C-alpha cells in the first residue's frame, strides 16, 4: 500500500522533483505527456543547481 506523508517544512536539498496542481480561470491545468497518450499535472525533475521554486516555475 502507498503511504502519503505531509510535512510543514522540508530541506530544499531533499526535493528531487516538483509537481504542480494548478487552476487557471477556474479550470484545472493538465498537460499532454509527450511520450504517452495521457494528460497529467505539470511536473518534472529538478536540474542541477536549480532551486525547487525554479523547477516548479519551469515545469508549469
């Protein structure tokens, strides 16, 4: 079974990727995945030297 944990704070260096759940004009944002025939929330791995906020902005 999958276990989900929520944290109030976390060390930025531990974060490996960003997933962004977002709405625009009252509609949820989904992206068509370029390698699969699916729509997904924006997200992806962080690049070297990038902080997690930069990762989230780039992926969105």
